[in-house]
């Protein structure tokens, strides 16, 4: 045993040596993701969506950047062509689900109490309260928070990060984990750009690129209807892509799922 | 403060391993965290005792190993250090890179106290 013979262990390299293991102790190499249980549930949710041909999109942003307003405008534009359902996440109130239901589509409100993010289990529970038959797109509006939701896979296919022009164009640099995991970044409330001289959309875009994120960056105002055409076209493109995947028996994880970590685990 | 959720998931996972191997106690838990995982090591360390209270991991030492941020350039192929909000190539400056280290949130090893069978 190294702890008794002292083989090649000097005071200088002791910290690099294996720690002495107490008698009876066994070291187990695990190399599993810490959120394995959440990730397993997320895979289950994703399989559930794929089996029904549903495209699931996770909307994330700070509170008040216009997630619900975007959903209202999107539903109003698409509800004659597509069946949409929404899962809402908030610490309290049914307000957002009520706003979505007023658009005539099913919505389920997850009230998280004090939890700062949704996880795959909460979404799974919500799915049991919803009729998903014939649904084309399921939106999950995450808790307004630029930090915590980025770490939890819900089973979605795509992540969208919203950045409203009142928030500052350096938000992607300040919250890199969130913005590097976005499959699309929406710069919202662009109608206010006329009265804000300190938000430069090009600068926001540059910060996203510095996160090595090639995602499309769309500018829109849900309230004024600006830029909605490109957003809706992107959605239709993604829905077509999801239908192709389902036909081919493939699926897609959002880029938030760390490929590097998985690679590292496999190589280690 | 989602670190408590992460700590609870960690303890649950370690408890499962302890039960699987018939361990009485957990001595050490080693976790590798990258800055891009969105989990703060200090907060996880603070949350751990709360999550571990009353479990076989209660007296375990939590060893948090920070992974460096490294990117590989798709354009020039260089592998260089980067920071969380500047994941660009350190050699040629291109932003078309892949993160090869820094987004880990991995339970690497656990040291279990396994009583010997039959004394």
C-alpha cells in the first residue's frame, strides 16, 4: 500500500499522489453527469415528444423581456395553421397561463414556489395534465432568470434566449452560459430602439459570437409586429426539420447539452 | 441558487452508488466542474452539507476539481485557453470554436467504506 511503503512519495509530490485510502474503503470511478437523473427524465420527455411528432422549444430570458408577449403574438399568427400548447413556469400566479389561454390554446402553469428554474421532472408532471394529441409545437416558458435555467435539460429540442433592448447589449457577455446555449437569440422590443441610444444590436451580436455561438439572431417587436415574419419562418423551418427527424427516427438535443463534457467522459 | 438542486442530485446519485456497493459510509466525493456548467463551486460546497444531512454521505469530503476552459479552433485547429465569455481562438482569433473542456459537471469518483463480508 502506498500509504505504508511511501513509494516515490515525497513532500513535494505528495499532493499529487493518491490519498491514503482507509482500510475497507473502496474507490469507485463513476464519471457520470451530476444531473444524470434530470437528464434521464429529459430524455424520456424528449422521446415522448418525438413519438408524437411535437417540436418542443424552451424560452429563456430575464423577467420582463417579453417571453409571454412573444408567445401571444406567435400564437395569434399561427393558430389557424398549427396546434400550439404552452407550459408556463413562474414562482407564483396563473397570470401567464391565463394570458395564453385567452389566445385559445391549452396552457399549463407550473408554479415553482421558490425554485428558480424548471427541471425535467416538473415538465414531466405538467405533461400529465395536458392533452398533447395533434400538438405541433410545445413552448415551455421557463422561469425568468438568465442563470439557473441554463443548466437543466427539460427534454426540449431547441433553446431560445430573449434579450430585450432595455436590458443592455452586453448581457450575452455577462451571462455566457445562457447565451452560448441558445439555438436562436431574439432581440426583443426593438420598437424601443428609437428612444434608447445605448443599445447596439450589432454589439449584442458580437458578444454572442464571442461565445462561439453561430445561432441566428433575430430582431423583433412582438407588440408592434416588427420582425415577426423572419421569426415565424424560422419556426416553420424548425418544425419541418423536427418532422424530418421524426420520420428518420432521429432526435435533437439543444446545444446546451455539453457535448464536450460527454466527450470528456467517454475519453476519460 | 440552483446549486441546492444540484447538491441534492449529487447526494441522491452517491446514495445510490453506496447502496449498490453495500457501503456503510462515503469518505470522499470528487466532482469535476467547468466554469461553463453554470454551477458555482463555492455555492455547491455550501449546499452539500444541507443535502447530505442524515445520509451515508453526511461525513464525506467533497472535493471539487475545477476544469479549465479550452477551445479548439475549427479554422486553424489550435487548442487554446479561453474565458467564459470569450470562447474565441487564442491563436487566430476566430469565434468558430468548439469547447473541449470547461462545461463538465461530472461525478468522477467516490470513496466508499464497504464492510468486509463475514468479518
